[in-house]
């Protein structure tokens, strides 16, 4: 029975992975750009032309265009941000982008243009393509790009907390470069002797997160993740191990702050502590 459950779960996951991979080549290329740069301003180039004369059999696209026209008739012009159904990564300046849209009397919505759930011969993203056409006619062809960059600039001057990996320049430790640190040597003999390696010989590690302000001072340490192959024994020591990890990090609490558009920002940073 247990083997049957494992087989079924594995089968479902396999279907999901392959479904995510089945996309039009041009659209898949744009999606990869989205993951890499966390940024797409315009719909794929072919879509801009395609919405003028979609295929008769492309009912999804034709219905999306009709919906866009109905919204425009109600004066609901919409700024669409494209997403992928499998790997939805949203822009770091989403808060500022939504605020700017309001100042121009624009609605904001996410538009799924790729990923799991697509149907062969049916084009997604036509609502966004048509809305972008109307926005370009009303505000200029580069309006969306300018608004996106303006939102990013506002983010750099804000007091919002940003995940450090989304900064243009990540925070750096002033004394030395640290990303993964082994602190086994800091454990007392009693605690060190209680740690048991897993089947592959690995000892536990934990990811500790904390905040770094614009002055480079780190505060607010907390456990993000605890990974251990030998759960029965080592998880009982998690609290003590966390105290050791935080104590070490507090000795090096001064950082070069993260930056966005050359402006220092407040960040949430993460360090892996290996035992």
C-alpha cells in the first residue's frame, strides 16, 4: 500500500514537471528571462502582432481580447504583469508599482502567460497584449518601462525590508566574506559529543535570518530552517545549536548594507551555519 502511494505521488509530480515544460519556444524564452532578472515589462514580441489577427481556433485569446475591450469600455485600463504558472516570481517593487498605477487611474493585475495548465493551440496573455497596446497609445510606447523603473527607484528610497538576494548589491560582512560557516569548533565538548551524524555522515546545519538596517547594523536573529538527517537525536539539541549560531553572528553584526539603484536599503539576510 505504501509503495502504491509513493508511486502515485511520484507520477503526479512527474506530470506537473512535464506540464511546466510544455510551452511555446518564444514564450518559454521570455519566461526564463523573467526568472533570471525578475523582470518582464512587455509581452513576448510575437504576441503584440498576434492579437491583431488571432487564429479562429484560438478561443482563449479571442475571449481574452473581448474581456480587455469590455474593461476598457468601463474605463478599467489595466497594467498587467506577466507571470509563469510554475515559477511565479513577482517584482521586488510590487508595492510601489501598484501605488503608481493608482496615480494614473490604472488597475493592476498579474497575467499568467506560461507554465502549467496551458492548452495546445490556445494562447495565453492576449488580455495583457491588448491592454499594453491601449496603454502605449494613451501614455506612450515606453510608459510601462518608465513606470517600472520609477517604482524601483521609489523602492530604493523607502524603508521597506527587502530580501537580500533581490538587491542589486547584497549585504557584505565588513570583516570577511561569509555565506556558509562551520561553527562546530565553538560547541562545548558535551554538546559536540551529543551530535550524531546521519546515514551519509553529515551533521545538521541551520539557516539563520536577521535584519540589516541602512547603517549596516544587524538585529532580530531567528531560525529560518533546520536540516538534519538524524532527526531523532539532533533535533532535541536545536535550541542549543541555535544559541551558538546566533552568538557567533552577533560577534560580527556590522555589515555593508544592501543596495538598490545605489541606495542603501533595509534587508532580511540569511546565513547558513554548519555544525
